[in-house]
C-alpha cells in the first residue's frame, strides 16, 4: 500500500521560497526582463550566477557526493514556483532539472558536478513539445561522429553541453561549440528555442538514451506544473490587487458581483493546481505513483495557467497590449508551457491508459 502524498510545504521549503523570492525581487524585476528580451539576449547571467554559485540551487537534485545539495524534487518545485512567478529568463528547468535527470540516469559524474555548480549549462537535445512517453528525433551516429538536425530545443543557445540522443541508442555529450545553434522564433521570449545542427560533431557516450530521456522528460513535465502554478498564482494575485485599486462609478471594480464570481472560480482552479503540482513533486521525490501523478498534474496545469493569464489580461482592461506591462510575458509563457513536455490532451490520453479508463 502506497503512502499518502505530502502536499504541504515544510518550514525548510517555505524558508527556501522566501530566500528565492527576495533574490528575484533584486535581480529579476519586470522592466529588466522586458529590456532583456528586447535585446535579443534574454538569459540573465547575473541571476543565474546568484541562483547557482550563490545559493547552489542548480545542484538540488544532485547527490552531495557529486558536489550537489542532495535535496529532492520538492525543493526544486518550490524554486520553480518562484521562477514562474517572475517569468525568470534562466535555464533552471532545462539544465538543473531535465539535463540533470538525464545525467543521473546515465551516472555521469564529471558533467553532473559541472551542472550542479552552475559552471556549465546543459540542455537535452529533445524538442520542448515532446511528452515523456512520446517518440523523439535522433541524430545519425557514424564513425564516432554525430550528424543531423534537431529543432525546438529549449535554451540551447546558452548551453555549454548538449545531451544528444543518437540512432545507435546512445546519449552523447556534445560541446555546444561543436554544434551550429540557430535561434527559432519563439512565442515565449524568456525561454528561447533553437535548431541544433551537427555536422560531424564529436560526442562522448554517456549511456542509453531511452531510459535517460524518459526520466528527464517525466521530471520536466512534473516540475513544469510548479512553474505553471507560480505563474497562475502571480497573475491571480496581481489581478485581485488591481481590481481593488481600480475604481468605476466611484467604487472598486472588484466589488462587482460578476468579477467576484470570475475571481472565485479562478482561485479554486489555482488551489486545485497547487494540489496537483505538489502531488507530482512529492511523487517524483518518493517514486510512488510517479507516472500517474505527473500526467494528472500536466493534464490540469496547462489550462489553468493559460486561463489565469488570459483573465489577468482581460481584467486589467486589455493592458496586455501595452508592452511595458508584464502581463503579456505571463500569457506567452503560459501558452508556451501548455505544449511543453506534452499537451494537456496528450497527458489525459496517457492517463487513461495508466488507470485503464480508455476514452470513448
């Protein structure tokens, strides 16, 4: 009999949240994020250094023996909640979670240590939209060299090491300087995508690609729900604050019954999302019913995050059309996240198979 999941935050997790939120308040304000995406280089090296070198957060999932923190997915989920609240342009999900999980599956000590310290950024060369159980593209391995093109790779432009699956079943570490990384047009400018082209690039065999990629994508999907939770929570909080201040007919707009109902419904959705996201994080940390918890979280998270961002834009009076206001960043991140690591529909279909309740 499986143990009951622990959905509550521990004192240590709340302390971690407060520290990360304070750090983001100092290094990741909305005008700064907008200025970065306008520059074409959204990645924030100073913030990344503070998160990794200053706080050691890149190594939360890495054992202490490999210079990591030896923490669990629960702590990583708290960090991602706060990064989601700030739409922080850092490769935490792609490097500290997805790439790290792939390396943990392969047992690659040296590269894991580099990622844990933040001295190197890793990116799994699998398209961002691939679900944990779906097929993914591979490159050709020939005479010890890699050839091929992979598209939709998140944060490849800032990666130092690319983890590339090949047609021989292996996962290879490729120095990013040996690849051609071409930016793609991305809806979410804070998490840019790129095409990775390998033309005879040397690669170091890490291990079997299939189990490593599956483990990495499952963790990515499960913890993405926490990022979506942070995003939805911020948009709800800011919308309530705005409607308390905005007045019409000499009374706060938030006092109108129709808007109260919309906000109450949104609050319920966000509260349910919190339960689903915490359940996924707890399941990843304990290994109990992981696949079901992750698919449930992702089936629910994407529609709620998108709905919260859309309501924020509408109830701010369409202010999302104003570039200087950050709500458009949240809507774009929510829409991009809704197809990351599988769509809600793909996860519902997977869930039906897992619990033997096939849809008609």
